[in-house]
C-alpha cells in the first residue's frame, strides 16, 4: 500500500525536496486519519531520501504517531546507505522489489510505502503496489518531483474518496488488473 500527499498537479515535493506545503493542511483531521490507518501497518517502506527525512525527525518526537513510527519495522531501499541508525530499520538488498514481494507474503499486516516516489516507481513497474492512498493537497506547485513518472501507465479503480475540511481529498485506488 502506498500513502502519499501530492499537489493537484501531481507533485510530491517542490524545489530541492521542499514539502513545507504539507503544513498548509496538516491538522487534527488528517492526524486522526493517519493514526487510524497506521493500525493496518505491519511495516513501513522507504526510499533513501524519505528514510533520511523520517529518521531525522521521528526519533526526537513525542506523540502516539512518533511511538508507532519508532517501534514499527522499517525497510529501506538504498544503494548508498550501509548502516541504519533508526530503531528497527532494515536495509533492503540488491533486489529490493523481490524483497518487498517476499515481505508482502510474510507480513501479516500491510506494508506501507511512505513518500519515496522514486522507489514507488520501481514497485509500480513490478506491480507490487496493491493500493494507492493519496491525499490530494489543494495546491499547485508548477514544478517539482512528480508522484507518477512520465511513461508509467497504470489503470486504477477508485474504491473510496473522502474530503477533509482542510480541502484535502483522500482517494483510494487499487490496480484495475485484467482478469
């Protein structure tokens, strides 16, 4: 399962990785949604950039979400990192898509891919994302890092949508696989 916030123009980050626009819509409603969906998670999956951001933030925080983020198993795809300092974090090997496929079968609860648009593209190419949960922020950046990479064609089927008072719309899609 992939969870991401993107702008109306499909960006997950602005120039130089800026995600400060998340603060425009973060509040009790989105926090409550996040806490509820984390109960479904058996592990978190990150690419290196998102891992670095998360590992630099959560270990120093005090909240229900912070306790969860620090305790849950975390799996990181990286060609650069050789050591992970964040508690319960595990480096994926040279074939991260194959490892995620194995982990999906071996984990009782869902694996949640947070952020990590580049690694998400790899998992999409291997048809390893079973659900796309996207919080659409009512903002247009005009440039940045897109969630969906050019040339990636995926047919999805809407299974749920929910509008929040902040203007965010949370959409849930599953792959529309041919039968």
